[in-house]
C-alpha cells in the first residue's frame, strides 16, 4: 500500500519535494485504522502534519475505501518505544550501520582533521596503536559519522569482521535485560566475541555504576585480545561527572581526540559536498556563504538548513538564490545582522535629507549639507566598528579630527535638541531594525 501511496504523491508534487519529504517516509504499521508513518527528522514531521496530511488521508481513502488516520512518529522515538518481543533474547541490540557514513563522505577541515586521520588509521589497523580511540566534542560535529566510517572501512577490508555498534544506553539496556533474564553469559559472549566494539556517547554511563563495572570488564577483555574499541563522548572523559576513575583511565589509554565546530571554509565545503551528493546543481556561491555564516556550530543543522532552502524554493517554484535562502531560514541559526557599511549609512542619511551621497562625502560647507554629513559620521561611529581615520577616509578623505569634531558636535546638540534626537533615533532604527 505504501508504495502506491508514494506513487500517488509522485504524480502530484514536484520531484524535489518528493525526494526530500515523501521518499524518506516509511510506513511502519497499519492497525485499527491507523497508519503509522515513520519520519527521520522533526522537519519531515512538520511537513507531513502541515502540508501532506490531508492529501495522504485522501489517497488512503481512495485506495482502501476506509477512513485511515495517519500517525506520524520519528524514527528515534520509535526505536525508544519498540518493545522487544518477550521470548527473544533481549541483550542483542543490533543497530545497523549507516552506509553513508564513510571517510569519503566526510569533509576534512582544520577542526576535525586530527580526528579524521586518527579514525582512518584505527580502521586500517584495528587493535593497533589507537586502542581505544576516543573522539569527543559537541553534538552534530561528526563523531558518530567518523565512528561508523571506521566500521564501514573495516568491513571493506574484511567483510566478515565482527563489529558491534551501540550507544552506551543500548549497552546498558542489554546488560540490565541480561540480568533480568538470566542470560549474562550470552550477553558477555555477544559483547566480547568481536573484532571491534563501537560505543557511542559514553557520557550516559555517568552515575550508572553497575553498567560501568560491566563495561570495564568488557573493555578489558576486548583490549587484552587486541580488539579495537572506539568510543565517543560529548566532552573530555576526564570531565564527565560520576565516571569511575579507573574507567576514565581506560578511556584515555589509547588516543583521545577532540572535534570542534568547523570553520567557515569547512562549512562551505560541507554544503558544497551535500549539494553534490543530492544532485543539486547551479546553487550560487552566495547561498552557500549565506547558509554557512548563519549556521555556525552544528553540521546537522547545516544540512537541515540546506534542505529547508531547497524545499522552500521548490514550494515557491523558484530557483535557489540568496533571497530565497534568507526567507527560508528566517529565525533559524545565528541572526546577527550583517555588518553595516559606512556606504549604506551615507546613502540612508542622504535619502533622508533629500541630498546626494556625493554631498555627504564632499566638501560643501552649507548648513543643509554639513549637518547631515556630521550625522552620518556620528552614525558610522555608533553603528559600525570602523576607526575614526577609516571613517574619515570613507567621507572623501577627511582627517580623523574632523570626524571627532563632528561626532562631538552632534552629541552635544542632541542633549538640547529633542527633534534632532528623534531624527537620529529613527535613522538608527532604519539602519538596524
Ligand atoms: P555527532 O555524532 O557528533 O553528534 P554526527 O556524526 O551525527 O554528529 O553528524 C551529524 C551530521 O553531520 C551527519 O549527517 C554527518 O554525516 C554530518 N557531518 C558532520 N561532520 C561532517 C563532515 N565533516 N563532513 C560531512 N558531513 C558531516
Ligand atoms: Mg552522535
């Protein structure tokens, strides 16, 4: 049924929306007239609930003759809820690797290249020098990506390699369930008979003393047998509260590397790469620059922003340009206004007083020009980071003392002239809304 539904959508919406929003959606179950649709991100959730829900109901009705109510859930929530079947051994968390997380797909930059090189080296020689390898850093910077790239690369070299990827919470749940069901032997076998164990986000071991002890033993067993261990954390393990000293000392036995937020060049390179992977052609460079300067910490958000722009442009049936990107990303990321230029201040002031910009930068000494010129100098000092000599230069090469004099004069006059004050305030508002 789901395939039919998707095909219906394909007929009625544009290909990019289909690819971005409809294709990633999966039907999970159809029970009691409820269809559960699984979506990868909040963004998809938003789209389905707001824009596609009615159409989906309509299609479902058309195809089945029944009233079926769609229910949207996020993949991650579904994974949390999924109760293991009662008669299954419950210590066997199998989290599949994401095949897209490869070294090839990872864009190197100044702030991640050491982590990248270490991860690559560990994957080429598992159980060697970099054991354990621990990568730490803030969320969304590529830790999970690199960790899984290690596994994916190991599997290229040796398709039979036994590799287990879990989050620290998975490990804990498996351990607890093994106690409940009296299957600790199997649990241990499962976690120790491996070529590599990858445990993501070990900060969640904090305060879980029983789990820490079990993991300590797992760690030692693997390490003694030269099996590769890879760990990630959101901060330096030494700073994770309530982690036992001996566990911390193990964590930093091999190599500990940090990832920090990518710099502007790397962010632009990442966007270019993502656009290429998504087959998006002809996006102007300004758009990449704009997105990269707006989203300056988290790579996942960077990807999300690009996708948002793409879908927005598609929805409005326009090509992707900077104005569209601005619209699409309103209220997202860092909204610091672009630095104001002296040139713009001169233009606004000139327009406000009905004179030419060349008057402002010129030398005429008539009153109806001198005062606007002084106001423009004052505003340049107030609203930009430019030095007095710099401002002087932009005003037709005037001396910095001239600028200082103008600023002084305006400041003094404002204290006694409330009309001037109002005028300047409204200009300021205009320039810095
Ligand atoms: P973390 O585990 O540190 O929270 P992830 O590994 O989940 O971060 O990365 C978030 C997203 O950003 C993923 O889709 C990942 O592929 C992508 N990503 C992060 N860093 C890079 C990079 N340097 N090059 C390409 N993609 C990256
Ligand atoms: Mg992660």
